[in-house]
């Protein structure tokens, strides 16, 4: 072996050791400055509110501020793309949710990011269900009455969702198919306009986030027939699940979780996961989740990654069953 080869090998070994030491040093000093948490939605929305609450608790766990940056638009694609392009150093994170990280690959033929290849899952935070909701103008208080009314008014029945390609639409499509209905789908840009038109009777039912519907349920302008969770909602225990009523495939809802750009050091991801686990145990966050009708659903990185893959596969199957056409 020549002296040149020996020198080159030594140089490679030294370089490898230096890289390992640098990674170790990063983990030991991380975080040394504030973190940015990108939310691919507008300020004031539920993901934004959750991000800010979680950020406050992460500040206590990490000793650094977490700055929430809203990047709304294009069904979340703008914000997620920005996070994918960020430096993989642990200082830019993403608040991902079911639509952006599991459903958009089904909804769009082309995405400016890959929710699996471009990201490292850190931890799942929360999950939520939807509520099959009808206006007071629909004279139904249970599923049997609702089905009878919908079939008697099949020519003028429509269901609304809080967006095309969202859990709200897919829940409606699955219900449509299972119940043998042919309701027209009317997509809205968010929950607020959907609820407004539900109250006004422009659509005859919708799958709505319970927290959004409850004020109107209390004043008598809306009624909740069933919920899409795997179990009954503790806040309304008398309301059955869709599964109980024979609609076992209409178990739909959403979730939020933290992601980092692919290439973020494993030690940094582990530190963040540990901080999230600590944050999720805080009394302040527990109280907030209960007030927002959100269910804590902490899941560490490896399990969260497997869950994300299963969600993508699940929504692909639902899209195929309901003949959903992907957007360009």
C-alpha cells in the first residue's frame, strides 16, 4: 500500500470522526437559538392555535422560543414545500396534518413535495373526529329518520365539506356510498362557510368538527346525528358513532403532528420527540385539548412514521372506492 493510500485513508477516518463529533456537539448544544414552526394554514385556524399552544410548552422543555410562521395556500402545499426546502438542522419544523401529510398525495396528481421522502416524523400530537351534522330544517333526530328523509328528497339533497379532498369530503363520500345515496358534494373553503350554509339549509348535511358545530347545536339551529370517531365522544355520550350504526368504514377524522426536513440529525429528532412527550403531559396543554375537543394522541417518531404510511394507504383505498378524481 502506498503512502498516498494510507494518508488518504487516514484523512477519510479523520473526516468521519469530525463529522460524528460535529453531530454530537450539535445535539449537546441544541437548540442554541429560537425555532421556527411552519403551519401550512392561516392564523387563527385550529392547526395554528394548536401550534402556538404546543410551542409554548416546547419553550419550557427546550429553553428556546418557538416562532410560529403561517404559510397558507394551495391546500397546505405552499407551507409544506417551504418546510421541505429548509435546512435540516432542527431549527425549522412543520406542523403537518392529515390532509397535507397523508391525503394530498391522493388528492393531487402532482405535489411539490413528498410527505414521506422529504420529512422525518418527530411525533404525533392530537387527533379529532367529525360529526354528521344536519340543520334544523331537516326533521331528523337519528340515523333512521335522516335516511328516510334523504331518500324522500333525493332530488334536492346535497352534503357539504370544509374542502375538496379533506376528511370531511371523504367521510361524506363513504356515507353516500354505504347508504345508497346520490347526494351532490358541495366543497367549501373552511368550516365557517360550511356551517353558515348548513344553518341556512343550502346543504342538507355535513361532516363538521364537533367544536365548530356545538354552539349552533346548543342554540337549536344544528343537530348532530353521529360522530366518526372509533369511540363515543365523552362530551356528548348519547351520540352514537357511525360504526355503531353500521357504517364501519366511515371512521374519519384528522390529526396533527410535528415533522422535520429529511436529513435532520437523529439525535436532534430524538431531543425534539422527548420534548414533545414532556409537553403533552403538561396540565396547561391537557386543559387546552379538552376545551378544543381534541384528543391527545402522542406517538413517537418510529410509530408515527408507520402510522403516516398506513394513513396514505388508507386514503388511497377510500379514493378508489369512491371514484375520487385527483386534481392536476
